[in-house]
């Protein structure tokens, strides 16, 4: 079974699309700069996407929605 589970991740981020986007961006950051990983007490994953998902689960990684500004 994959950890963290999709059910627990969906309580942190309410959209699967957003979850995939945020975790993919973070995985790319970790691949380029592995020293940025915020290790949790329950870290088990060895790949970058798994590490990103663990950060979301432990709430070390969050996101913010920014509204587009209208240009004239």
C-alpha cells in the first residue's frame, strides 16, 4: 500500500489536479536541490515524488491560490 494514502492527502489538498501539480513541482525542486527536503519523523520514501507527498501529509508543504490581476 502506498503511503501516504490518497484519502489522507485529499484532506490537505482538496483537488487531485492540485495535488499532482504541487507534488510534481516540489519533486522537481528536490531533484535539483535535495538538501531542501524537510525530513519528517515518519519519512520512508526514497523517491522525490514520495518525499513531496510526505511533506504535504505532514503539512511542511502547502500552497496558496493567487487570483490573476486584470491588466488594462
